[in-house]
């Protein structure tokens, strides 16, 4: 991975060049995040220190956002998930930041995206039951009723595919 620090001392996307070895490292971790540095080094044809350095740089610059396990929420007592699309109204920067901070800090909301299209935000809520989901939904809608113009949600019936990125 080639990168250069900009004037702020931080690495920006335009300063990062991901090469084939970086992609191999990513794909190995993506397949099994517990892959050892030793195994990655052997697979990629590099030293352990070389792989470690590339991995640290990819984490530092944000090419890899984080290393984590992907849980099945049902095994943790949260079998109900809703995908929520929200259209905003009468929004100010302050109100938007308050709403985003609330969503990002809520322990039952696992994904938050700003989107372009018919809606402004997309997020996923996990719940123990349909009743709890309704309660969470009502809590959010009441608390931010002054800026929520429209709310559309779907509940997952069955997961057919969960794709991991491959490069």
C-alpha cells in the first residue's frame, strides 16, 4: 500500500493506492478474520512484518474500517430486524446532528446511512419481538417528530444472502 500524509498529517483517500497484495490481505481477512499474520504472509508471499504493516496502514487510512465478527442477531435474542427509510423536513444542521447522534448511539440500531433518493436516511433496528420493534419505532418517531416527514419500514422475513466484499 502506498500512501502519503497530507498537510493535516492524516492520510486521505486520494493519497492511498491499494495494490493486489493489499486486496489479497483484505480478502483473506474477509474470508476468516482470525487468519494469522503468518498464514497471510505465506499466502501473499510477504514477510509477517510486511503484512502487519500493510494491515495497519489499511486500518489507519480507513480502507478497512474495522475487523469484526458478523453476528446472527437471533442467537443474541434479537430475531426481528427492520430496515427503516426516513424522509426529513424542516431540518437544520443542529437537528440533523442530534438525530444522527441519537441513532448512532442507540444500542438497537446497527447501521445508519445518509442516502440520496426518495429518503434521506436509512437505518436498521434490531428487536426482541414485533411489540418491542413497535415501541422502539414509536419512541424514535415521537422524539424526532418535528423533523421526520415520512417513515417507511420493512421487516426481514428471511435472509437469503449476506455478501461480503471481495476485491
